[in-house]
C-alpha cells in the first residue's frame, strides 16, 4: 500500500478490506505480535457479553490476581497509565460500563485489570474464537510481570484484529443494543495519533490502538460518507521511533481512503 512498508525495520502486518472480507490487501497478516492495548477490545466484548447488568458496581483497587500460579498479586503503575480518572476513583465503586469506556477511550490499564478481575481469560479467548480469530489470545493482565517471566503473554495478528472488529461491527458478537454501545465507545476514542493523521478531519472511525516501546498497532472500522464501511488493521514491531511509526500508519490510512471505493 505504501513504499515505506518495504523498508520498515522489523515486521509490519496489514489487513485491509470490507467488513466480513475478502481482504483487498494483506501483508504478513498472520504473523503474531505482542498485543499491547489492542487486546482491550476483546476484554470489552467479553464484559458486555458476560454481565446482564453493566451498571453493576466494582470497587476500584490496585491489587490484581496474577495469571502465574502461586504468584503474589500485582499492582499497576499509575505513571504507565493513560487515564488518571480511574486512579482518582481508588477506594470507590464504579459501574462496569464506566470501566469499559475508560479502558477504550483512554486506554486505562487499571480499568482493564479491574474488568479482567471480574471475568476469566476463557471468556475473553472465546470472543477471539467466535470472531474467527485463529492465532490471537489473551492470557494475562497488564503489568503482570510474574506471568510474563513464565512466557504467559497476549498476542494478536493483523488478520485476527480485523476479524474481531469486523464481526463486532456486523453485530455477530453481541445483541444490537450492546453492539451499538460498544461501537459508540470505540468511536469516542481519544488517542488519535496514527490512523487519524491520514483521514479527512471528522471521519467516523471505531478504533483502538496500542503501543509500547518498539510496538505500534492500530485497528479501525472506518465509515466513509460515500462508500461502504471498511476495516484497516496494522501491527508493527520494530526499531522505528513511535512518532515515525504513527506517521507510517497515517500514510496507510490515507492509502486506504484512496482505495475505499474499490472494495467489493
């Protein structure tokens, strides 16, 4: 889609196509990457499917069960979290629905682990399987270093992320009311550092991105006013500074926009 992919210093994976496929363009789409915060979409879907009452109250705390058997509970680091609002609620009760929103729109790590504490990993991984995702899995919380040292991790592929977002947008993973609410949360995303660079201002986009050092991913359902919705999924792992990785993802979004009317 862009020449920069050929010179990317690492692995750059892409899936681009209409909702439900077939892909219009792919590149290393089945290569696993560390998930970073893209796994939070699956956690949100699992929560919306698991709880009849999304206004159920949850105590905000910072003491989380490790996925490593026998390991001590672990905390999150507030300095590594993009959302101070959840931390300001420590010791109070908040609705599950509010935690899910903060997990997506501000990528709150604390909200993510609080939701995982109400779920189990089988529920989250069932979301991946129901979406048709083949390689992706979610097996530990964020900053669960004891589990990480044992090799327990969270992985995604560009194709699997595309499948997850596509099936969610098509209403295949939850009832219509909850599907609409989840898409609304994804459209309220406040971190717009990558794909949004390449799209016309104000373009509707249900998105989630994720990043750690050496990793920048983004997945979105993009809603052009003059064409059918489509999915763009990009995972990058390599030695490119994050601002440059964001710029490259913006170029991919721009390329996808040029091709939007060519999709079947």
